[in-house]
């Protein structure tokens, strides 16, 4: 299932920090999909819900055309819209007020932004570590200083050709998340599965 047939970026993900960076990279490399990760210094710096409005006010987020040019997204000049694209944002919810958290989850935080209709907020309550513990993917809490190395170990990059084993890794991960109400990460994974099917049909 080569990604070369996908000429345009169909999915980009803004990540909170290094743990989310490793997780998203694990998913898309195992599924062999071209996903753009948008982060601060590959997750070494954090993007928080409270700072999203400011982050999304950067130059290449201000218009759909600027965004399409920056991230190689298909842009319909006549209709002035992006085609076949979603922008996922993966955030912890423990660093903002309850009202802001609800506004983020509902999508109200992005009201009026040019990318509003393309944004899919992905939440981890209260954070990714809590969700991984609930899902049984992690067995204990990890010190912040060790999280980068730990997540790169449990969510390794796949550089091998696509195989059923790599697909099954993501299916197994998704299965563990089912029933965990503290996250909607499955929305992102299901979208990736849809993109895989689209690749196969071409």
C-alpha cells in the first residue's frame, strides 16, 4: 500500500508534546500513510489548549490557500476550500479551565477560524498517560524526563514494508482504546484506516 499514489496531504496533526508526537508517528508509519505532524521542535516543546488560538494565528494558518501551500493540501481555488482533508489536534486537557476544555472538545474554540470546518479536536482526559493507563497500554506512570525514550520504545517507527503484522499492531492498539471514554483517539485511527482503503482502491 504505497503512499506515493497520494499526491496531496489528506491529514495533518497538531500534537501537544513529545508523547503525542511519538504516538501519531507510530500510527502513520505502521499504516504507511503520509501524515504531517505539526509540533514545536518535534514535540520537545508543548502546545497547550490555552495557546491554540495564538498558534493557529501564525502566518500559514491564516488563510486556506496559505495553509494548502505550506502543507501540500489540495485546494479548490474556485470554491475556496480544501479538498479531502482533515486537521486533527491532539491535546491533553489538564492545563486549562473546565470551560476552555469543553470549548475545545466541542470545537467552539475554533469558531471563525478559516480551518474551523476541517479541525477535529482529539482529547485525552486528563492527559495521554492517564488514557494509556486506562487502556492497559502502559502499566505505570513514567517520569517526564523519561517519557520521550519510553514512548519511542512502545511506539516505534516502522521503516519496514507494509505487512499484516504492522496493520495488526494498530488494530490491536485501537481495540484497547475501545470503551475508554476519556479519549476520542479512535476518530483519528478510523480516519487513517479510511485513507488506507482509499489507497488500496486506486
